[in-house]
């Protein structure tokens, strides 16, 4: 037992000695690191420098560049942006031609309002099976005598609507609107299974119609009119019937009668 006690005391003493040596080493290492950090802040040895020392050559180059930018007349550079006229010499020839076309066209494009009349799922049978897609029917108009109709199909609804809208804008027609914001005369048209009747109405009546007929009359700019779908309820056939009725207007005779 006495030998075991001596051995335990020696082991405890060695542990205390190792802890003391480790503590002293950590203190010395911390002091060295603090010294390095303090010297690096003044001499720029370790880490990011606190201040940048510039040589005379570098200072001269920076000063020359600043003088070059200070001589630019900034108001003259930006005057074209203030009055809305870009310098002609800086634009390519194609840009000048495009701008010239816009000026000849009056610089304004009609703002069409879009209405989706119908979206249906379609199936195309091919050799390998069936391809599913969507068909969109879109009517556009500026409510000032311009109206169009487009029908297109695609694999996605948004793509079909965009294609139909582009087709409607390309095929838009002009319709006459009387001084009372109504139709010049009665229209009776039949397109396939659709049969549509439209006739003028007095001021304050409003649009008395439903379905695709009402939508197209509203987009065309009519505020007082009556319409009736006498045949099928299919939006595509009724919309095409309305457009065919609009195409039957004789605008020259209407103008000669002083109705618009």
C-alpha cells in the first residue's frame, strides 16, 4: 500500500507540473500574438492595412485622371436627356430608320384592351397517339372604333392566349360609331349555327346584349346598342358572326349620310 501511495503522489505531481507548463506556454503565445497584431497595425505586415501609403508616381497618375474628368462639361452631356432628343451621330443607321418610321406613324400605337372569350381543351390525334392542348379565343379593341378577334391553340393556356391576342391585333378592323355612340343601322347575320341580331339604341340605353356579342360591342366602343343571340350559344361562332356583321358596314355611305 505504501508503494501505491507514493506512485499516486508522483502522478499527481507530474500532472500539476504539466498543467503549469501548459499555462505558461499559453500566456507566452498570447503575448506574442498581441505583439504581432500591434506591430501589424503600424507596419502593415499581417492582415489588412490600416492606411495605404501612396507613392509620388501613383499620386500623380490619380491627380491627372481627376483633372481629366473635371474638365468635362457635364450639363452639355446631359442636355439631350433633359429635352428628350438623343444625339443623332451616336445612333446606328437602323435606329434612325426605326425612329423615322415612328415619327411618320405619329409616334402613337392604339392601346388595345384584351378579353378572353373562351378557353377550351383540344386533342390532336397523331401517329404516336394524342397531343393535348388548349384553344383560346381572344377579342381586342381600343373602344374607339377598332376591334379584332383571334383564335389560336398551344400546349399551354398562356401561350394560346398570347398567340390569339397577336392574331386579333393584326386582323383588327375599323367600325363606324354614330354621334350617339350606337350602331348606324340594324344588322342581321348568320355564321354557321350562330345567328346574331344587333340594332341601334337611343342615348342612355346602354348595352343590352349578352355573351360574346356584348363583349365585342363594348370593345368596339359602342355604348348604346341592343343585341341578341338567336342561334347557338357557342362563343366562337357568335363572335365571328359579329365581326362579319361589322365588315358589312358601308362606311362611305354612312359618312355621306352624316351619321358619324
